[in-house]
């Protein structure tokens, strides 16, 4: 099984502060083939907003967007 340690630097989408994170990746999907992309959710240490990063195994950040948590809110019963 292949393992990589990747350092990613990006600007938070919530407050635009610079953020750096080091992630440990493993698995057969990490082969350095064209088009390989991984994802990780990283909270900003400044504002707390969670950023979803899409990145290549080489450490190139492809996309940073706000993480949208789809929580289902229960509705009260009519009984």
C-alpha cells in the first residue's frame, strides 16, 4: 500500500486567512496518474469555518470551497 505525506497551503474561504495543513494519505488510489484527486475537510484555526480541499498527490491544491454539512432536521409529529 502506498503512503504519502502532503503539505497543503491555502486561503480560508470564510475569512481569507492563510492556512497550512499536513495530511497523511494511503491507498492504491494514490498512484501519481493524471487526474488523481483526493479530498479533505480542514477547519480554519482563525474563524472555525470548515474548508473542503481537493488536491493532487503532488501537493497541488485544485479547489477550496466551504464545506456544506447537509444535516436533516427532524420535523415535529402532527400527533
